[in-house]
């Protein structure tokens, strides 16, 4: 499990921003959109046994209300298009979790003609949770790592996406042949 290391932006973190970051970290709302088989491990988090709401984490049915999108395993090229649409409709600051080995290196689908095998070429991943499939305890640990990054002002993937949109678009268009998304989508 690891966080993508991006330097925090110097001089932009006054007391107000630091307080806002603490509030954000303790109130992560997840867009309920499962992409691969790892999504099945998200369900137990909502039960009394793991109780993710004790950390302020809860599911939302619309990207407009969500802070984080979890790519829950293998991502088909066809699904990538929908995921980009959802991600770009979320309000900034927003975060991405890559769940399962498939998001890191393709996992058991590494040589499939139709899946993505390195998620951070297409989306700014803030935290990866390795495993096939990762247990709920690992996902909670991934959330805690992300919360720490947010509190320290280091979860800046969304900013990286905006500043490097051209690079992301090149990668996205390389695999999505029938590109019909708006060029600026938020
Ligand atoms: S990492 Fe394993 S469990 Fe997760 S999507 Fe890939 S094959 Fe499925």
C-alpha cells in the first residue's frame, strides 16, 4: 500500500486551509461505482463489523456529492470512459484510490487487450491498496493513509490532473478510440 508522492504546493497552506484539510480528511464521501471484482470488498465496510462511518466515510450515489472515487480492480477501456466522466464531474479537491493489484500492474489481466494495466497514466491516483482482492482491513488502512496525506496537504492529485491535463488526455485518447468526451469537463 502506498501513496503517490507529489510535492505539496508551497505557500498555499494557511491556517484556514489546514483546518479545511482536517475537516475534509474526516468526512470522505465515496462515489458508489464499482469497476471490478474488488468492489465486493467495499460492502463489508458498511456493516457493523468494519463500520467505515466511524471515520466519516460514507457512500454517495452522485459524483457531485463525492470526494473520492475508488477504482475497485480491473478497468476495461469501455469503463475508463465512464470513469473519466464521473471523475471530472466531481468537485475539487477530489481523490482517487486504486484498489487491487489490477490497478497497479494489470494483475491477472496484465496482457488483456481490453483492460488498463497502469491506472495512473489516466487518472491521478492518490493511494493504492495492493492485493487480489484486498481485505476490508486493508481498505481501511488505505483510507487512513489518504486521510493523513490530506491533513498534511499532500493529496494534490486533482491539481496535478488539471495542470497536466494535456498529458492525461494524450494517454486517454491513445486507448479510447471512439473519443466523444468534452475536452473540458468540469
Ligand atoms: S486485483 Fe484481483 S480481485 Fe481485484 S479486480 Fe483484479 S482480479 Fe479482481
